[in-house]
């Protein structure tokens, strides 16, 4: 499949052509157009191992876009299957990559107030591409989409309700980049993304940090607009919103003027006069105090965010640097990492100094024995857009078979030690009823859970015994207990909260309290029929037309003898208004997009 990718910004145009064959993606053509001045622009084209650069007679981005068909014809590039576009702001409405129609284009247009610089430029490219290649699917890939998994506690500003109801919230950007580098880091480490807590640090002209907890963005430093967070080339990053009142009273500045200055005249430019980190580093090295302070502020703010996100995830396995500064400035990486030794992150200064990113490399630059890995890699937004576009196209496939859905009420799996402590040494639980999964049963015995807020009685115990005690409850149960457990796959119990189990003979304070991540058990035969593989993430529609829901991020677990069945908890069942047995159907379009989280 051949995909044309158009990344159209306010002042530059980047174009790529990708051949996609399953997981393989090859960029066969690449062009950049920028510095539009006095009827001309600079360009660079890479094709067939040759590169050509110079200036072209294009006065603006539209003219450059309109000239593309002639350039493709000149290079004898054949027809495309689709065009993938980068769209910066998808608002609340767009959570996945989407094939565009006229109505969706209007919806994206209505988001312009949220991204006045970016979205109009992105849409211009969509409009021109629709004219130039009529009938070709146009797919929008949103910078905000990867952050759709951020929980309300991360996305909500503490402001009046009317403002929040009007759509004021944090969205986050650079999602395509964060998603790609997290995937690349996991690949380099050799562990699945779902087992890793990663902080992705994208430092370019725009800069942001993202907390990626087991493959999911849970927080990111940019907010409603791309101004919040880190110090950037010309953007301030975090400021006290009180400055609006101060500047209005002190200098009589209008809101538009302040906003313009925070966007275009702040950051490195505001601190030093130059928005370019190379210039700032050179000036700092030659002793200029403003540039030295700017570098310190830049590094300090980034380090604070890394620490904060390690706290948000309850630990940290890897930090990934990307973007022009993250990829190229060894001294900035070192400044950011120095001081993070307390959390087990130590840099190897020689490795940091000699980073080579050729051939999509992702070198590790932590010191021997550092608990946290540090990785540097080039971001590949165009490549990700091409892959997401291919996935969105594949989503047009027909719906698949249905899967039985079972609702798991709260329950406990006990270890031998836990049975001893709660019921007496050597006690054997009584098998009362077999479960549908072969070899598993419910015990006749029950126990009580206790947390700081209250108790839950008569909690079911499921056998057989396990190596580690695991307590699975719903979010609602978490409130009843006064404990906030994480959503985890079964068996992933590291760092989970402690709860008290009360049995007839004794009590036991144990960790292992989780909200079980929804999952589908299946066997190799059914998996093949349904087109599923172990570890795949799918989306499933459950319930009727009125109250039915699509449950995203559902993990496939293939076991030799497992019965095919989806497990959700009582909160999820109530939300979709279903009873204890129901059927779900895989949603092919969404499924494919979700798969891209692990295997972009
Ligand atoms: P964008 O966000 O526009 O894609 P880039 O990711 O290309 O930007 O990053 C541009 C930034 O990277 C600029 O501040 C530039 O000075 C900085 N940069 C590029 N190379 C180096 C280098 N060798 N040392 C320090 N900074 C660098």
C-alpha cells in the first residue's frame, strides 16, 4: 500500500511517501518546503538515494502543494492508496485516526479556536489534497489522540464549571511523536510496552514531556494549547495566569497581545533573543549570562517534569529523548539527567557524548547498573502518520464474530501463605462451584476486605491457590474501601496498594489490590478464527443501541485450553447496561488503531 503523508504547518510543508507492507514501512520519497519569502521558498527532496536542494518559485504553502502532482510525475511515482494528514487539534471529538468526509472537516474547522495557528494550515492541506486527488481517502491523524487516555485528574483545570462545560481542559500534543518513541524504546529494551513506565521527552522548537504508563499516555506537559509546560523556542511554557491581570494593569496590554507574546516572543527567544538552542548554547559557552540562565531554566523545568511523571506512574523504567535538542544536544541531556540519580537514573557520559542515530538507531546511554534506562532516538512523525493511515483504511473491513462477555464481581485469589494466615495453617478451601474457565472454581468460604474508609463483606475466593495473592475490585469498591488501586493485567502486582483481608482465624495486610484490566481469554483455534493473537489489544462493542459502549484497550490472552470469553468488571457492565452474560463484537476499525499502540 502506498501512502502519501502531508504534514503542513504554519510556515513549512513536509511530504513523505511510504510503502506499507504489513509491519514493514519504507519511506521512498521525502520533501521539505520552508522559508517562504518574496515569492520563493527553500526545498529539499530525497528520492531514490539522491538528494536535491535549492529554492523553488512557490510563494506559499498552497502553491507548493499544488505543484506536488507534477513532481511525483517527474519522478515516475505511481498512484497512492490514501493521503495521511497531520492534524494538530482533535479536541474531545477525535480520539483515533479517522477517514475524513465533508462533515468531519467542518468539525475540525470548528476546533480552530483551540489551535488557531495549526489547524487552519492542516485543513488547507486537506482541502487542496481533496481537489488534487479527488476520490482518494484522506485520513486525519491527530496530535491530541494519543493523550485521549489521560484521566480526568490530569486533564481537568480547577476552574469554574461553566468554563469546563465550554470545553476548557487539557489535551496535550506531540502525541504521534511520543507514541512512536515509546514504541521504539520498548523495542530497543526488548520488553513489551505494556510492562514499561516511560517518560518521553520531546525537545524541539515545541517541547513536551509525556508519561507513558504501560503503553498509555497518562499525562503530558502541554495543555489546552501547546503553550503549557516546558520552556520552548518561542513559547513560555508554564506561567502564573495571574500575569494577565498584572500586564493589563501595568502596561495596558490587551489579552491578544499577551497571548501573542507568550506564543511568539517568550521561551528561549524571550530569555536570550534567540529561539535556536544551538545559538543559545554557543553564547552560553562564550560566557553570556542570559543564555546560561536560559539553559539552566530549560533543563531544570524538564527535570522537574520527569520527576513529577515518575511520581505519577509510581516508578520509572526509561526516559527517551527526541526532537532537535533531545537528539543532538549531549550537554542538555546531561544537565537534565544530572540530579536524577536519587531515582536510579545515572548517565554514561561517554555514551551520551557519542550518540549516533543513523539507521533509526535508539542507543541506550545510561551507566552500567543504572536502574532507569536512558534512550535517544529520532522521532518519526511522518512514518507514524503513514502507519495510522494504513490502519484507518484497514478499519473498513467487515465486522467480526461475537464473543461471550462475562462480568466478574469482586473476588480474591489467595496464596498458600494467605490461606494459612486467614483460615489457619494447612487449611484447604472448599471447592463450591466450577467456573467456566477450565480448572478454576469458586470456594465456599468468603472473606472481608478492609480499607481506611470501610469494609466489604462476603467477598468471593477463587481457586486454585496462586503464587501471589491478588484482590480484584471495581473502581466503586475502591471508593468504598478508601483505596485507589491501579488498573492492571492479572499477575502484574508490583507496587500495588495494601488492603486488609479479614478471615475467620486471622487478618492479613497484603498488597495485590487491583482493578483487573479488561481482557479476552481465548484458545489458539478461536484466536485464529477471529484473527487474534496473544497480547493484541482490541476494541469491543457491548450492549444495545441505547446504552451500548465500545470498550477500548481490551487485551487478548491466548491459552491452550482457555474458553473464549471477555471479562469485564461490574462498573463496566453497569456503564454499558448489561447483565451478567452478554455478547460483544470486535470493532475492526478501532481494533486496528489500538493494535498500533503496541505495534505501530
Ligand atoms: P521542530 O519542533 O520545529 O520540529 P526540531 O525538532 O527540528 O524542531 O528542533 C529544533 C531545535 O533543535 C532548535 O532549537 C535547534 O537549535 C535544536 N538543535 C538542533 N541541533 C542541535 C545541536 N546540535 N545542539 C543543540 N541544539 C540543537
